C-alpha cells in the first residue's frame, strides 16, 4: 500500500493533483468511516422501505375503508413533498419532541440522533413509492390464480404470502430496483442534518485540504460504484427468480 | 349445527337458490339434489348461470337466498368453517390456475402442507402418486409454463385430489384446450368417476356427458329447464328450449 | 406453452379512462385531496397552537398569525428579488427547460449511427443518471467560476443560476432515456416506410418519428418535472435563498420551539399543493395518451 501512497504523493508534487484523502492516514480514515456510514444508511433504508412497502400493499387490500384511506394519505403525502423538507421536519420539528436520555457524559441528548432520523425519513419516503410498486405487482396477479388458492382452502394470509406475493415480486422487480437505486442516491441528502456520511465527510476534507475537484471525482466514482454493484446484485436476483413461461 | 349426515341422503342439496350480481339476476331459483357417487353434468348456453352455481356450492360466491347443503352442512351459514368445506369440495377451473412459480409437484403438495398441516414426506408420496395417476410421471419438476394446456389441467386435477375431497366440481375444464388434449383430460375425469367420486361438471362435451354422466341438467337464463338421465335426455328432450340448444350443438 | 395470458402490462396500457372521470380538474381537486392538504395543515397548526397555549400563556402572536406574517417572505422572497417558493418554481422551470433541450440531443445521440457518438452519449447519460443530485449540485457550484468572460464582458454567474444548471444535469440524462425509450418503441415499419419514401435519416427523425414520440414521452417527462421540483430545496444547502432557507431564517428569527412543526408543515403544504395536482394531471394524461394496441 505504501508504494501506492508514494505514487499518489508524487502526483501531487509533479502535477498538483491532490489526493491527500488517500495517502494521509487521518483523512483516509475519515473518508472510509463516511463511506461505511453511507453503506449502513443505504442498507437500512432499503430493507425498511421494502418492509413498509409490503405492509402498505397488504393494508391497501384490506376491507376497512379507514385503513385504506390512511395508507393513501401516507402515500400521497410522502410522494408529493420534497424528501429534504421531510427530513428537516422529522429531525428539527419532531426530534426535539422526543424524550431525552443521558449519554455517557451525563449530558441530556435526544433519544434519536441524526442518523436514526435520516433512516426513518428516507425509509418512509421510499416506502411510499414501494407501496405503489407492490400494489401494481399484486394487481398483476391474475384473479383466477387467487381464486384457485381460495378454492383449495388457503386463508387470506396464506394466499398473500404463498401465492400472490412471490408472483407480484417477479412482476415489479424492475420498478423496485429503480426505486431502490434512487434511494441510495438520496442518502446524500442526509448531509443536511449533519449525518457523517460520505458527502459530509468529503466536504470536511475539501474544506481542510482545498482539493474540491479530486474529492468530487472520488465521490462520484464511489457512488457510481455502489450503484453499479447494487444493480449487478439485483440483476442476479432477477435472474434467479425467473420462472419459465411467466412474464416473458 | 347440522344433523349427522348419512350416505343415503343427498350429498349436495340445492334449494331455491337465487343469486344476483348487482341488478342482474343470474340464478333464479335453482333446486336439485346430487347423490353420492353420482356424475352430474350441467349444460346450457353461456350466461345461464352454470359457473356461478358451481362457485356457490363451494362458497366462492355468496347467494342471495335459498340454501345449499353439502353433506348436511349449510354452505352459506356465516358460522361455517370454510376450511372444512374446502376439504370436502374440490374445484378445477377452466383456466387451470396453477401457481406459476411452483413446479407441478409443489403445486400439488402446497395445499396439504399449508392447509391440512400434513407432514412433508407423507404429502410428497401422495403427490407423486397423484401425478402418476393423472399420467404425468416425469413432469413433477416442470413449471406450469413448460407444460401444455392439457398437462396443466391434469396437474390442476391432481392438486384438487390431494385434499381428498368427497365431491369434485369441474368448471368447463376442457373449454380452453385444443381437441387432442381434451381427450386426455376427459379420460382422467372418467377414471375418477368410475372410482366412485361424486362429480359435478359444467361442460360442453356432450359425448362425454352421454357416456359418463348419470344425470344431465340443462340451465337457461338462471333456471333448470329440463333434466334427466342421458338416455332419455338426449333422445326425448321435451322442452323446446332444450331441443333448440341440443340441435345447435349436436 | 405459457400460462394463460399474463397481460397485466397490456391491460394497463389499453385501459380506457375510468368511469366518471370527467377531466383533469375534477379528478385532481377531489374532496380527498383537499381533505389531505387541509388535514395536514390543520393538524400541524393545531398541535402547535395547543403547545403554544400550554407553554407561553399567549402573550405573543398565535401560531396561525405568525405563519401568516411570514408567508409572503417564504412564498416570494425578500423585497426586490426573486426568492422563496417562487424561486423554487422558477428554478424548476429553467432546469426542466435546459434539461429537456439538452436531453433531447443526448437521447438522439444514443441512437446515432456514428459509433463514438453513441458510446459517448451512453456514457454521459449513465454517468449523470446514476450520480446523486446533491453531489452534482456541489460539483457545479464549487467548480464553476463566479463570472465568465464573453467577448471582453464579464458576466456574473449568480448562485441560483449555477444551481439551476446543476439540477438540469440529471434531468438531461433522464430525458435522454425517455427519448431513447420512446424512439425505440416506434415500430420499425415507420422507419422502413420513411426510407422507402427517400427521407433522409435526419428528416425521418424530425418529421416522422419524434412527432409520434411526443405523446408517449409526456407522462414520464412530467413525472421527472415533479421529481425535479421536489429536489429544488437542495439548492438551500448550497446557499441559495429559496423557500427552505427562508423558512429556516424565519424560525431563527422567531426562536420559538412551538413554531417548528407548523412552519415546516407549512412548507410541506406549499409543495404538496403545487405537486399533487401535477401528479394527478400526469395520471390523467397517461390514461388519455395510453397506447392502444
């Protein structure tokens, strides 16, 4: 590794290309921690938003009109307001209302920090889109298939989990992947509430070291990489779920 | 609770059933009995209510008035355990309705495992036996998308049989098939009938009805116009509507 | 050999407008939509009001009065300049215009017959599609000069304009994808008949293919406008005086915790009232322009 760092240092001496965030241990550590935070944030949000989508789609099929109206209200609200403002609302407006606990220094701090609020806000945001996506997938399952399951004696939950959901997932996987990629990109907005994710840490580094352009290139490469890896994984998932004769 | 049912009583008893979808009345007072082991064929023009009637028998569709009892149990009793009813009454549909994401074997195994909670090994043995019975040995691991229409329909029959029903309902099961594959399905149903299964078929296959049926019912516009055993029904139909229908299709 | 017709996609595309849907206005300003908007605002304002009464004893201006006081600033910006929500809308229009124009050419570049043009267009599209919008915004804001010299005149580039360009970049990439998808969905028979009538490739594209594409491009294009509008608050992070910044300034000036929920709630309401009708309009257009096969 040392050889690589020396090479990068020489680039700076010769051409002025400042990649200090690689060869300086402190900056490198900051950057890697920021990237790790982004990965954690993205993973948690993806999982939670998918769960919210599944539950929301299930509730939308319920017989109670109040429940259906509540889910519709949730969807329309989160889909037609900016995710950044939602995040501010959660963190600055709702956050102070939460109870406070004492941290290890004996100072009272809110029970949920900026990372937690970012997860909550982004999960609800992406979850609203996921409910619509799962709902269209559920609607694409033929009524006759559901009727056959009903005739065999399956109860409503069994029909949903064993028949409808596996088929709906296969139909809506492309739209879902699209949405999750957007979610990963939207995690950068957590910058605004001081979550130490990659963009935030990068901005700290470029303020200290005045290497905005190099940081930008690194940042964009990083995000393109994680989006690319995610798309690759989801393509593999799509392929493994493929069933002959269905949806082709 | 219903009185204990004995096999000498009708296994399905339909009395004055009325069913409307919104403003359209589809069944206008249908009554008949089916005895155990009988093969009943229901024929008639489209829109006469045949498929609706079958769906009312296994409680897929509620009725507006009248009564349907299966083995002495009133089907449209709100306190009815639908699960118990579905164990007794199996249904096969026109559009096979196999689960596309499961293999043929898994399709047959799913209901006994999840609904009847039988152990997997026992169910797998049963499923393989049934697939062999419908002459699809070798196709256990094929997905529905890889099977022809007739093969899918036979898997659907095996799937319903896996629940060990007392009555099998067939809703125009050969209507979506081409003529060569129709035969293979009819052969399967005929074997079931010969083994003593009570069958109710909505069908257009007059030849099959004549050979295998014990009793034919002709419905038109929501009522049973005429019925009788095949020998008298096809040769000496008395009602003009029946004769008009028969002359069109025979 | 397949399961009887899994025609869900076909069904959606050929769906006629739902019964009773008279038109866009009637279907947008439904009681339900107005109910959601009012309910949102009312619940947040009432919660804040209740909290205020509990904590202050009421000698300061009530919540609703305070919101009313700040609304002109947040909607229109400081006097003598365009700011606030009006700036958000202006930025969204401009960014959409710039993005659409450039995206059109980028999309056509992707179907060019010249190999390098195709590859470069594809690369540019993928790059701007998959980059986070905020990073692109920072990129443009920090790395473009404060002013540029054209023919001896130094033209200052105001912050809001740079932010607009920053937002236009991902729009450009997504419009390029829409254009490419729409062009690819035109049956090849159209190209063949044009060719047999001796149209040049350029003429075919401009006179035959693109006019047919417009209808099917409108719903996804409007969808991206909605996404763009909801991304405009990002410009507050890079120092532009939009509705978000001004709301935060107002809260800083008032220094009252019970105002937090109502003021952020009001900002959410502004966006909701602007974006929800657009979303309904998009659905209405989608149904109207559904491709009938």
